[in-house]
């Protein structure tokens, strides 16, 4: 379902997926963030779509949205942290719409960096999924403050940051989160998008099983 969610600078364009009516009730809701708007990133990015699809296949309520100034979202791109406020607005909206569900956050590249920034100070996020966190391209110091649980999914041939670089620079994050690297994949996982979707789905299903047993 296409919709608009109120944001700090006006409405934010979004796409909401909910489980079919004949499926088991969802046990978590997740907000998915897209890569850098200045480099063509939108909620319709292929990696974002595959991440969202994997989470939806695991039975989650999923919303992906465009940051300010992207697509039909109001405002202009900031790039200095104001996009964090967009994510918080969508998280707050999801929490109001589904107060009975666990709240998760996921992001790819710039979106992963935004999720890491917000999750470090937004305790309502119970799980975070960081895909291709650009640890070699942008400051990501706040990632060391994340306590988990969550998943860091990296690309083995990513010029913006590999799992080895992440483990060297942010050992606390590597200890707190499950980590996985798709060998041979570039930053955009060209040729490996089904692998991204499958791994995300499997992680989400494992996470839900863990939640239900605690």
C-alpha cells in the first residue's frame, strides 16, 4: 500500500506491506531505509526491495520510505544528520500503528548508517539490520554503541567497507551483532540479490523464534 507518513519537514512517501489475511499474525514490524539520496538512492532501490521482501516473507509488517527531498517526500536532502529525524518519525508512526509488535529497523548503505545512528539512542528498536554499512566511506563511530541484537550483512568486494574493516574498527559491534559477508558481492550485491533476500529472511525467522522463546 502506498501512503504518506508525517515527517519533520512534511509528508514522507512510503510503501507498507502487511502479511496476507490468511497468514499467521505478525510478531514484529520493521522500518527499512534506503541508500544515499544524492547518489540516486530511493526506497525502490533493488537491495532495499530485496531486504524488505525477505522481512515480509518472514511474516513482518514492513514499511520502506523515502527520506526528505526524495521521490514525493517533502523537504530537501540534509546529509548532516537530519535524516535521522525522518527515520524517528516513521518509527514513531509504526509504533502507534502496531503497538503490540516488536519494533525493528533495517537499512542499506546510507540507510544502514542512519539506522545505526538512531538505534544507538532509540531504545524502542529491539533489533537492527545493517546491510553494507559504509564503514570505509563515512564516519560510523556511533555503531560501536549498539548493543544488539541484530545483523550486519556485508559484501565481500565492497569498496565502501568489508566485514574485515568493520571488525577492525568496530569490534564492539561485531561482538554484539551477528555478522555475515556474501563473498564476491560488490556494494550493490549485483548478481547476489536473491542471496540477500534469503539470508535476511532466514535471520528474521531465527530472530522471531528467539523472541518467542524468551
